[in-house]
């Protein structure tokens, strides 16, 4: 799909949504930026057209100034100093006697190493506006109220300094990448049906407004750039972006070049630059150009070359499982600090083994579907982004594995169950910034979020899950879906009632715990007694293995679900029993064979139900 067609299609879609009560704001950015690679300071101008699709009249707007987080005394710095388990990448470990002290790296930054973003000359349609800066936020009262359905033009000047890389954004990182420019510009905050989302930046998640970006970056001519958007002026700057191996005439006597990028219908703009990038382009599925930019080091070149066909396969799998990637370009860029998803690109660590690099790219590229096309507010619902991305990452890595396993999500189940049993779990409805410990946040968002989706396979079956993901993508691409939207999509596809599942698994720390309490012989058959020990209900799969080696499956529907799952193992006979009502913690059923003929009974033989006490799920004679 061509960029203009993307914009027209999305506009028509949003217009149709507005007729049904759905709305979302829109922004169009024009930015002209000049980077000084010796001082790591940059200046720029921004023109922003803000369209108010809400039913509210707006008196004030807000911008994010993310770079201000990288200063001693910032809220990010304070969080590092007070959280029990600070991110190890953001602290220095110092020995004081027998103790190991963790010091915030931000607190140690010198004036020429900090990050900042200063804004001036903020105007609305030419009228100068008074503004207030609060850490990483800029409050802008408007001179003229912005009515529903109307647009306004906001302009400003900005100057920034790129910090020493502490986390994600920064300069001169440990892998030697010169500039990782993420969250670098004054970025309009999101306003939606819940109001303004003006979270301070403490190195967690992001949220943005859909829009179009037109960005010009002037930089030393020796630097190669990659990131969000399509390069518009390759011939002017002597760079064939689609085929970097083709030589183009290079302007002479110029110390700088201006790279011009256009990005349609995204909610972020990121770029990275280095004078020693190698730039490869590989043809991906559906005509998507896959760009790879990495440091010119022999020790990593072979790995980066080897990973490229794997990335093609992974994108093909994601297209099939979720929906077609809508842009014509995606870039994998060595940024030198973990991995982080951005619009049309990712910045990742460049060094390491092939399998690790493949998994990292699979995860970060997966965010293109679950954050940069399905734009959940990941500050409020990080599990919908991180967890769903982890789900397709594990499926993809299992597909690529020479020895695939039956349950590729087993690691996520184990991590979640350990957290649930630790006493440190907080509900998935907890804001990303409000977790007591980083470990609790990570396991909740990545592992429990993955389990939320993987358990749909247990509740509804794999075929239904594939249909749910495709329907979810089709209905909510280029929107801001909420937890209720994935639940309602699952209900529409399957016909099951799932409100109980969303509430218990995401809004509480209720756990799943079922037990086989006894098996008794009675009147020539066997009576099985089960008990629900945890607060959270589930339908129950059981498998009985008989002494002659044969097997039989039993299924106990959950009454409040009003649904019977298709037989997940058609090769085995299955008996559907009477449903189990939540109000009764006990359940009994009969097997028409004597106890002597039964070898074992197992709850959830596939391991897809997150029972936190698995030791009581099996009966063996």
C-alpha cells in the first residue's frame, strides 16, 4: 500500500468510527532539525497541526519533553534511587566495605552529559503562548479554544542535548553507536475518551497520537541515518536508500547533508546515526523493504547477515497470524541498549549470538503489530503490548526451532506462577510506573500478559485464537484498543462469555488452583472428586490413562462461560460433562471403569491453564 493510500484508508476508517462514537485525535508534524555531532546538541523548529476529533472543547494541550528525564534530580533519577531493584543498565555498582551500593548513573551525569529539551517561542496561529515546564511535561494553555472537529496550528522552537546513553536514547553507547535518537522532540501528549495522558517519563512505556511526520535532519555528511519514515531525497544527498551499494554522485564542498524523511500515519518518529554503519536491504514479504544498519565490525557482520533471512520468515509469520504489515519499510538498527520498538523500526543491541539476536528482533518487530499499529496505551496496559508481543515471539521462535515443542509458552507460565506464589504480584491493571519492583512489572507485563493470550488456546482452542488475533487486528489497527476490546473480539469470534476472565486475570490477583482430592471406586465405576481452591474459575480438561494404555479425555464446561470448547485432541474420545458453577467449590463425576483399570488422571494435560499449585493436579495409582 502506498503511503498516501494508507492515509486515505485510515481517514475513511476513522470517519466511519466517529459515526459510531469512536474518535481519536490527529497530528501532523513538520520538523527541521540541525545536529552538531561535536557537542551533541541540536536545534529545531516544529509546526504541528492538531485536529480535535473529540467532543470536548480544549483549552490546554500538553507535550512530552522526554530528554529532561536524563538529569540529576529528575523523577527518573529519583525512581532509580528508591526502587528496590533498579534496572542494572541504569546503575553503577560500587563497593563500600562488604556492601555493594547501586548508584544511579543519571545522578552522576555532568552538565555536558545530561539530556535536556528546551522549548521557546510557542505560538498558536502566530499568537505567543505562555507555557509551564514540569519535568518531562510542557503545559500549553491555548490563546483560542480548540472546538470539536476543528484544527489549530502550533509552532515552536526547540533545542536539546543528547545525553550519555543511560537507557534507550543517547549517545556514544557501549557498542560505539554515535546517536540513538528516540523520544527526542517535543511530542504531543495523548487525549482520548479517558482524558489527557500526561505521565512523567521514568523509563517505562510510551503513548502517542496518530499522525503524519515530515522531518528534515541536517547532520555531518559522514553519518548514515536510519529510522522511521521513507527517505525523500536520496539523490540530493548522494545516498540510494533502497540499494545502498549503488553509488550516487555525492555533493562536494558540503560539511553537512539534510536527510528528508516522511512517515505516514505513525505515532512516533525515531532515528539513529553513525559514520560507520553498514546498511543492508533485503526484500521482505509483500514488497516490504527490510533495512539492517549495524556497526562495521567483522565480529558481528556474519551474525547480522545470517539473521536477515530469519527476519523475513518472522515477518511472514506475523503477517499470517495477526495481519499484513501496512508500511513498505521496516528497519532493524543497532542502537546499543537492549531493544526497544519504534515506528517502522527498532533499536537493538548489535552484539551477541545469532539465536539471541533473532529472538530480540522477533520481539521488537512484533511490537509493530501490538504497539505501532494496534496502539494500546502501554503506560496503562503494558501487558497488552509486551505480553501479546511475547506470545507471537515465542510462537515464531518455536516455528524456527529445529526441535519445536508442544507448549512454546511454558517459560511464561513458569515465570508468572513463580510471581503469583511469591506474594509480590500486583494486578495487571496496575499502571506501568506504579509497580513496587521492576521484576514484578516485567513478569506481569511480559509473562502474565503472554499467558492471558495463551490461555485463550486453553479456553477456546488454537483455531479460535488465530481468528481472534486476525479479527482484533482488522477491527483495531490504527486505533487505541483497550483490554475490553480484546475481550469483546474473543467473544465475537467464539460466542463465549469472557467478562469473568478479563476481570479475574487482569484486575485482581486471584489465582487458578484446582485439585483432584480423591478417586473412589463405587458400584463398579470410579468417582472423581475435584475442588476449586483458588478464587479464579476455569473450565477443566482432564485426561484419564487406563492400565491398558488407552486414554480418554473429559471436559467440564464453566457455567458462567456459556461455551463448550471444540475437542483439542480429536484423535482421542472426549466426554463433555455437566457444567461447573462457580458458587460450588466442589465437583464430582463418574468414570465407568473400576479403579483398578485407571493408571492416572491429570488436569490440563497440555499445560495451558495457569494453575499455581500443579502438584495437586494429578492422581496416580
